[in-house]
C-alpha cells in the first residue's frame, strides 16, 4: 500500500507541475516529423510511435496523461507514428550524452549500490557486468547525483564543447546544452551538415571526441638519430587538433603527477623519480621545443605511455551508443525526470561552467512533506543541504522529499 501511495503522490505532484508550467515544455524543431515516447506511472510501460502536429497538442497530452518521463526522437520521419521500418527516415540531429554513470569517480563507492535480481547479492560502487556470486547480468541499481558526480559530468561536457567548437568547427549557436535531470548533460547539434550522417559517420565523430585509436607517432612523437645522438620530438602546446591536445594533456598531467602516478603507467621507478626532480625544467621546456629530450633515460615508448594518459585527460567521455543511434529517443527539455523529480533544463553552451543543476533544475518550491527515509546520502538543493538519513521520519521541502520518493528511498507518512 505504501508503494501505491508513493506513486499516487509523485504523480499528483507531476500533474500539478504540468498544469501550472505547461509552457516550460520545450517544443523540438519540426514537431510534426518527430516521434514521441512516454512512460506512465501506473502501467510502468513505454508508449512509443506517438506524433503531434502542434505544440499545444503535445502539451495537452502531457498535462492529461502525466507521464513519469517524456521523450522525443533525434530523428525526423515522414510518418512518425508508423512502424520503425515504415517511418521514412529523413535525418537526425547529432546527440551526445554525458552521464556520471560512465565516469569513474571515488564517490560512487560511498553512495551508489546494486543488488543482483537473481540471488540478492549486494555491492556498492559501479555495477559489475555480471554478479560475482551467481553470474547473473540483471541488477537493481540505486545511483545518486552528488556534487562530485555532477562536477565530473560537467568537466566532460566542457571538454566536449571545446572539441566541437575548436576542432570540428561547429558554431556556438548550433550547440544546445541541457542538464538531463539526473546525473549528466545532453549536447544536441541541429545542423543541415549533420542531418544525413549515418551510423558509421557518427561513430567516426564519437571516435574523434573520445580520442579513440590515436597513434601518437602520427601526432608528432618521433625519434631522430643524427651523428650518433638521439633526439626525440613531440607535439607542441599550440598545435591544432589532437596534436595540441596531446601536448596540453601531457603538460597538465606532468604538472601534478606523483611518482605513483608515473609508476602506474609502467615507468621505471628511477625514471619516475627523475621526472619529479626535473619537473620545473620539464614545464619550462614547453616554451621551446618541449620536454621530449630533457630526461635522458626516457625513450619514445615511455613518452608514448605518458602522452596516451594525457590524451585521456583531454578526451570527452560520452555514451557512444546514444550518438551513433539515429533513431534514439531523447528526454524532452522542460519535462520532469521520473527518477529525481528534477527538470531537464536547457541553457546556452556558454553557461556550462556557471550552471548549477541542483539549483536551476529544481521544479518544486514551497511547502513540506513528511516522509520516512530508509537510507539516503547527503544531498543539496539550492543553498540547503539535507541528510544523510537512515531509518527516520523527517519533514522536508517538497523538492527534497519528492527526490527521495522518486529514488525509492522513502515513503510518504500520513
């Protein structure tokens, strides 16, 4: 009965929001050519292949049906309501999904957990591919959007935007940025230049922004022997494309690297110690030809290990499946996320560094709700910090209470 009450309460709050804020639902370009999908509270099923010819029709549908999640297609179709192979694909926007789930952070061991659906084995941190106990691949997961997770996702988004602008030549006006409503960001590019790209072309773009398959010897790292001496050359900080990113990533890594960091790349201990001892000379060398011959015992193979790590610091971690899927359904901006009660919020890419998702995505304000919390880590909305909670009854502002209810960590108290 408590679960039913929770579902009814959440749905009532979503209904109230959409009744009062239906104009916040953003309408995608060429609405008549988009497919829409929705998950409903009671049925907990996905309704797909819906289409709307007018903005008011879409908003009215959401107001009346009150979905837990609302999506629209990245693709444009001749007949959006037809079966997938009969829709008549016209092209797709280019989408990137950056989610904390795909970014290794130390904090997930503190607040994320999983349970095997088969044997009930439990664990904390990132969900394994298979249960360590029975080998099953199905899990119930509980993830939380903490400050560290969200900041990590923001950093990846900043790197992605920089690559799109500086390397791939997109303009700031073509790049639309959104907070997903949970633990990450969406980047959408609406441009005639990307509209007709197929899956393979989009995979090439993914490989570029993630730095996949880069051969550093083709990006400036070389060894030249002259009159019995060996000279190593490498990329410069001001080089374009991945040559410059390789140099800048290497510089940033060596700026703060410890002996342990260097040893973890497979470098000998004496070489790692020498790098640390000559750090100032290495950093200063970038004013000239770079650090490639500063350490006598550091050859091309060792530099390659360092540069590859530097490249990983410059690349953007994106969900590759989302970008290459030309039929993908994307969360509709201006709608609520069923796992948090937060809004998917769109904003100019230029605001990414200052954007605060735990303030600007808050949909509900005013009033309190009494709930029983089973377990929840500390979290923030706006300037208020809540928790941690464990097996206790608390009266919380509506957004905080709704967040815990949507997470399945609490239940409404009469």
